């Protein structure tokens, strides 16, 4: 028996240790290399962890992600020159999904940006943070100062019971609604907590000092609702939620229009421009993209994974699968793929080729599994 | 009846010239939750070390190789219908296929249970 494909990066020589490294190992995690760090791929098993998160609450260590601050008198103007977000409209403590774009409108990274008083707080992907920092340092004006918060760790507590567990430790945190944030005290540490995440579930992302994170992770996992969850289930959860993963579903050669992320292109910015790739993106918005990211339900039981080709009737490659796996909730294989715009309508049947076999996928609306965010004004 | 093991973490249980093949408990632990199994059809001829079956977990796809050459007499439909049998009973109900051995002498090149155990301990 041998593995022919692996959903996560294979082992690389350099593996830096994150603040919770020892904590994960003590809890029996299987560690793998990811984004240059040793990280837990699973504890008891991906299926069990996935289902636990959907039913209760899972704690994810996402300390590999980059936490950045942009401060100074030119911070807002500087960030608007690299992001397609309307920062003038961005209210305090309201995280917003945004994109670093290149001159061709391709995606350098996807991120969350939050106004925090006088400065902006950004959370970027772990595998891309070094490049992001270099890009920002090159593009930001002198009056905008970038700080990489290396001493902060980041946790995500996700699932329908996340609010019960966290509100027990942080009274008042339950008042946050989806995509709002604030400063709280968590076991004596100052925590920046936002009601957001990457699983499609209700939940929180919690930024705390690295020196406190092991104690806080232990405290969170001492709550009956909470178990630690590895990267394996993080990937299957976000796939079910229809959320793209940078480096797989998004990269330098994909645009936000192709990727179905036009909500990240603010109305004023579309009209005024002034961000990288605007000309290309304005044209794509007007004419439609030539290819689109879609969700696919795969016929049969065999997963079709990243790298499989989308083929036309003559067997020519016309697109590719960028994420694929088995949905624990649907008990069926699902995938994301880029397909020609003419084939992107819901219900279109797409032929996929992998390992010398042809598979059929039907274009389906995403998310595959409904989101359960706690939006403002929605019934609790 | 004897059981032999490969370095690729397959086992073959031999009775006379008939063998039953599966993957080991070590292998299923490495794979994680198995969600798909494809087994060879009866009548298919397998060469030693050749691809014989497919096993996919939530995280990865793997090939299962024929530990010995032979002709398949039965694929295990139960494990196709319920792939998690590979996790719950890898060296029992979770078998993949049965075959008629092509060359019994090939068994000499496989590992005993003790040899396989020490092989796994080194992994």
C-alpha cells in the first residue's frame, strides 16, 4: 500500500514550532508540516473531529497565520491602494474579508481586515505571510507602518456550542454577532475576539499573547463542549462550507471575479479604481469571466481530489479541480473546480479525469452544508 | 494457515493455494477514516507488486498492491459497501480480495508477524 495523493503538504525539512507545539503533542496529535510549521493534522481522527465541530465545538490552533498591524496617518489610504475594500465605510471592530491583488487582478492572498481605533488589524494566511509582508512593505507609503505581531497566537473556537463554552469564560462575548469583534479578558489575558471563522459554523477567532495560549487552550478544552481539532477536519469543514483555500482554490492567476468573490470588491472601489488589477477586474465584471469556481457533487463514492482535470467532450483539459474530498456530513464526495463559464450553471454535468478514469460532477450551489452564522437581527 | 506481511503494509492469509489479502492495522491507522474501497473483480490476474485495489481515506488516496501473484477469486463486496470495515476490522471483515496463488514460493519473500511487527516499530 502506498499513498498516491495527500491532502496536506508532504514533510519538508524546516519545521518551526508554534507556541502550542508541545500542547498538541501531549494531546496525542499527529503532527505534519504545514506552512513551514509543525502542525496537528488530527487527534482522534478527521471524521470524528469534523462531526464534533458540527455538533458541539472544536478548538483550532491557527497561530501559523500572520497577524499584522498597519498604523500611521497614511494607514487607510495606503491599504486602499492594495485592497479593493472601501475602508472609508469600514466601521470600528467589524472584520471584513479582503484580498491582496496583483496588477493583473490575480490574488496574492485573501485576508481579514479590521479597523481597531487608529490602526488596522490584518489576518493573512500562514503559507503566504512572508510574501504578503514584503508586498505590503514595498507598496505602503511612508506614513503607514506595518508591524508583524509575532508574539500573538491565534485560536478558532467553532461550532454551535462555541458560544456556550466561551461565554462561560468571557461573559458578554455572546453579544457579538457574526463579523463583529472586541477586546475581552480571557483567564487574565487580553484577548481580541471576533465572531467569525472558517467552518461555516457559528464561532469565534481569538487572538491572545503567545505566552498565555497554552493555558487558554487548556482552559477552553476543559469545557465539556470543546475538543481540539486538527488541520484535516479544518480542511473538510471549510470545503463543505464552500470557502476557498488560498494556494489551492485561489492563487496569483485567479481573479476574484473568476473565484466568485466579487463581494470583496466594494462598490465605490469598483467605480473609482485605485487598486491593483482594477482595469482587468472592471472588464471581467462587465463582460463576465471566462471561467468560474463552482461546487461539484461527484457521482459515486470515490473522492476526486485537487489536480484532477475538467475535460470537454473530446477529452481536452478545460479546467481543473482545486479542492476535493469526502464530505462527512453529506457522506458523499464533493469538490471545487474552475470550469468554463458556459458550464458553470447549476445542474451542469462536468466530466473530470483523474488516474486514467472519468468521473461525473454536477455543478451545485455552495455552501454544500448550510452556514449557521449568528447574524445581527437573526433569531437566536 | 499462515499470515504473511509486506513492507507496503498488506497481509495475506494463506490456506493451501488460496490467499486472502487486506491491509494491516498499522496501515489503517496511518490512513485514517476510510471512505472508499475498490476491489478487483473475480478472474483478474494480478502480478506480484502490481496494483490490485484502491483505498481512500478522508485525507488521501492509496493503492493496494498484490503481495503475491495470482488470479482473483472474489472481491469483498462488504468492504465496498462499508469502507469503514477497513478501520474497524482490518485483518478480519475488512479484507479486500481472495486469490489463487500463482507461485507459492513467493511467500518466502514476505515477512512473518514477528518480522512485520519489528518492521513497523522502526517506522
